[in-house]
C-alpha cells in the first residue's frame, strides 16, 4: 500500500518531505537540497561526478545507485551536472 502522506495533487511523490538538512532521511549524503555546490561534491578534483538521470539532485563523486529510485548514477562532467540541475529548477553555487 502506498503512503499517500507525501503525495502531491497529481500523485507524484514529494521528495522534499523526505529531505532533512540537505540529505535523504536515510542519511545519504549524495542527495542534495538547497543551493548545491557541485564543486564540493567533486572531492577528487577530476571535474566529473555521478548524477542520477531522474532525481537530478542525487550527485556523488563515486559510482553508485540513487537511494530514491534505485537507478545507476551516470558519470557526467561538472558542467553537465550543473546544466541539468539548473534546467530542472535547482539552484547551484
């Protein structure tokens, strides 16, 4: 049975209710909220990050899967990650 408490008027999950202090409730630091500093995510300085292609604010410096949808993160340039965030309504530093 679905938990409708976090559903919007069109039946879409409101992920903002799952966020706290810029992280997913599960404590996963790859889920970002607010103004996203993509350069801070790039810890190894290679100008590339791994980003979910559905939940654009899920970004990591290491390969992995999205904790929200389970999709494999795609390796992208920092420029591409910033562009996707801005295009999808997120604020970046």
